[in-house]
């Protein structure tokens, strides 16, 4: 457990989604970009032919596979439809996979191995999730002074389920949602602690080389979290402001007040900042990020599925009968 204060428990952060793109180049001593790309395609065809992976919709790529591992999947895509897209893309959820399995499969698929992805790949998406136990999403206030847009979505019975902070198309936005409701809606069966669970998720599109991800600034630094219940005794005006927060979200309510009366905006901004929950500590949370990044960059352990695939490859070899023409 990370911290337990006022019945709220903040669990350690985890990386919930990663996508990395890669362009084969002549970085290898005996490889040209074209040769590397053809070898990569051959390895992916081997996975499909031997039922280690299933062909799926490409999503902007002409050829895509899905490898099912434990409770998650590893998605592999090659040969983009759009000219400016990277030749190869992979996507996975580290929180649901053994990174030793991911490394082993990419060591087989990528001619220059998993390390080439870490050295020359670009991280195009990373979701970093924080689960908070013991606080209902209806009682949670989340705002970020830098965000311009907010969206709120309610469930079947009118209860708040998801709150988006920031533009969905930007390099960074936040999703705050009822984790239990999300899992029930998607039919995911997983053991969860009793009581409410709220997930605060930073969805990032850094588009930088993976080797530079250690320089990623703390996305939670300007994010504030408070509880409606912590505000205390209210005058009528403050009560109306908080009702506006519940209706529009704290971020939108503050912006609306600022447009009408700058002095009121200053008053309520300060009041909210004074009531930021004591268990919300962005610096303490982000201190775990270097370890999370290290575990992805240098996975440890032995992969049973990797050994099985490698053994099949050595025993039978593979001559592709590809109908996919790689466009470089």
C-alpha cells in the first residue's frame, strides 16, 4: 500500500498501456532496413502459421497479429497504410503481462531483438494509472489549471462513471473513472477490494525515443484532488459553486466563474487548493516511475512461451508464403 489517510488508500502507480513504433534501418552491421523489415514480417507470419498468434484487424496497418498472454495481449502491426506512419508498431498492457514474455516474443520477431526497440523505438502512447480505494467518484473533485476541456459521462442510473480532463487528442489528458463499473461493463472478472475504487489515469502521447522516456515530466504535478465532503460548512454561494462543480466538473466550473467574475474565481481556486486531500502527493507517486520504466526496459525472468516459440522455430524453420508486400 502506498498511503492510507482518512480511509483513502492510494495504490502504487502502474503503467497500464504502452505503444511503441519502430522503423527498421541499417543500424545492424549486416542488415539493411529492407532486409530487417522482411525478416520481421517472416517472423510474424511464423507466429500466425504456428497458431501462436491470431490475425486481427490492422487499425491503420495492412498486417496485424494478436498474441494472447496470461490476462492480456501483445498486438503486433506492420506495413502501414499511411505514408508517414512507422513501419512496425506494438502495443501491450504491462500491468497484465509478464514482461519476460513480451521481451521473448519481440526478441523473436525483431531481427535485432528487443533491445533495438528500446534503443530506436518511439513511445507513442503510455497510460499511467493510480487506483484510489475508499473514495467514491461522486465525492471526488479533480482539476488541473492547465486543462482546457472536460467531459463527464454518467451510467445507467445517472451516477458519474467517467470524467475526462483535457482534450482527448492532446499529448496529455486524464481519465478519472469508476474502476469497478468499468470492469463490470466490459465483462472483466478480476478480484477487487471491497468498497469504491477510482482510477486516475494519465494518458500520454510523448512521441519520443524510448531511451529518452526517463526525462518524462511528472504528468500529475499540476493535478489536484479533493473531496466534496472535506470543504466543510458552506454558505449559500459556495454551495451553489460546488453544485456547479458536480454538474460540470471542478475544472469547467472554475472556468465559468472566471469568465463571470475574476475575483470569485480567485476566491474559489484558493479555497479548493486549501482542501486538496492530504493523501494526494504527486511527487511521492511519481517517485515510482523510474522503477516502472526500468522494469519495462530491462525485463527479467524466463519466458515459457518464448522458449516454446523458439523451440518450434528451430525444429521446423519457416519459409513464408507471404501475400503482403512491405512498403518502405
